[in-house]
């Protein structure tokens, strides 16, 4: 069973922002009202800062951390037979996984674009694992003798790949696994899956900022024949112009809001509710590291970063909405904080307390956030 994720339409239908005007409104040189020009400037800044100060830095940090995972996993494999060294590298790999996991969860408000078009989201973040198939794979000498990067790409499905396959190999019952207990075959598999994860994380960065990736990252993509065909950052920044998939800057900002709506709904009604309701008690994200609670909170932080901007003073959808309905903007910011607080104060670890009533509160607060974001989308 794969993680449920949301595909969003890239071409949101939009209209130019209607300015409250009359015949006495001051005109600009281009024939628009000053209010319209000011709004367009806010929209342009919001889009540019979303791309350059939120999306690209998040994906860069994710790609960098994924490279650290590979380095540690390859070192584990190379050190096989030296229990002390393997265990040490295992701890390094686990920490790199935690770092990369944070950046991935902080990106889930903008799964539109590369993560959706190239199928990266389900490829690297499906759960639960196919444990029976994983056990059979690791026990099959013929399969393991072929376990290189090409084999991983050609033969392993999402139930044996990505963050959660690595999590299973690196963690057990909320603690870092003693990697020295892993077999040579398990170490080979772990390193191969880590490289596959890295390649997809780098592709995310490159698909939003092709000229921004390092030569080392570019070489990895070329070797894997995974160079992206798109520049999603440019698509957004050129919204309303030739070469963009967005008909207007407004439609680009609507895409940002829709991404926030989708992840708020997913956290409430898929990630938490599926297990909390006993609908599917095995449908638990990050159970082996017991990182679920942080995953959820970081997903809501991704909404805050997408809506408000990652840095103080960034232009954002919030700055645009504030000029239209300041009270609604304030309510959204409050709802984001309330949802994060509800998740972080719920009884954890989630995997051990899935039916606790505090998780019902967290669901309600995330749904409240979704609802008010939907109101903002209708207003924008």
C-alpha cells in the first residue's frame, strides 16, 4: 500500500486581480491602477522568494543530506568485517537520514512540480514497506549477487526503496540499529538504496534550479541518466509570460496555497487518521525510527514556510493576502501554530500511542488549518 499523495493541476485557472476603482483612480504609465501594479509587485516578490528562499534551499539541503547518507552507507559496506567501524558509520548514516528526513518533510507543501511529475514522492516515500518481499530479496543469493544501482532501478519497487527502506535498515524500535549486525548482503542493499534516494533528491533540486546544482551533483545525474527536463522555478517566476505553465502570477500563488491545503489534509486524514481510527494500524510513517511525530510537525512547518516565507521579511502569499484580508491572514498564521502545537503536544511516540485522544485533537487542528487555507484560496 503506497503513501497517499496529491496530484495538483499545474495550470490553475486565474483572473487578474480586480482593483476597487473609479474614474478618478490614479493611472500608471502602463494604463493600470496603482493598486493593481502594487499587487502585481507583491505577487511577483512572493513567487520569487518562494522559489529562491524556500523551495530551492530546502531541496538543496535535502540533496546535500542524502549525499551524506550515501557516504556513510558506502563506508559501512567497505568496512564490513570491522564491527567497530561499521557500527560507527551506521550511526553516521542514521543521523544523516534524520537530517534528510527533516528537509523532505519540510518540502511536502510543494509536492507539485518535480516531485509529482517525475513520480519522486511515491518512489522515495512510500510506506509501509513490503516486509515479506524485502526478506525474500535479502535471502536470495542470486538476487543479492546482482544488487547494484542498475538492479535497484530496474527491479525494486517503491515498497523496497526510499526513506523507509533505509529507515528499516538503520533503526530498530526507535533507536539506531547496530549496523555491525547487518550481513554483507544487507550492507550492499542499504548502500544501493541510499544512492537511489540521493539521485532522486538531487533531481528535485535540479528540476527547480538547473543552474544551481554543483558540478558533482550534475555528474551524478548524468551518470544515472536522470537529468530533469523542466525548470519549475523558472515556470513560477515567469508566471503570466511565455514559457511558463502558469497563466498568471495569481495562478502560481494559488498553486502554492493548494499545496498547503493538500498536505494539511494529508497529515490529518491519512498520516494520522488511518492509524488513529484503527482503519489501518500498520499505516504508520517512520515507525522504526519513531520519527512520525516530527514528520507530522515538519509537514505543517512546510506550510508555514510556503505561506509565510522561510525567512523573516520574505515576500509571500501571506503578504499578498494581508492586503486583501488582514484578519484572515492572521487567522491562518495562528492556525498553523496551533496545528504544530497540537501535534507536538500529542502523546508520543505516535507508533506506540496511535489511539490516544490527543491525536484526535491534532487531527481536528490540522483540518481547521486546511479549512481556513481553503477560504484563503477562494479569497485570493
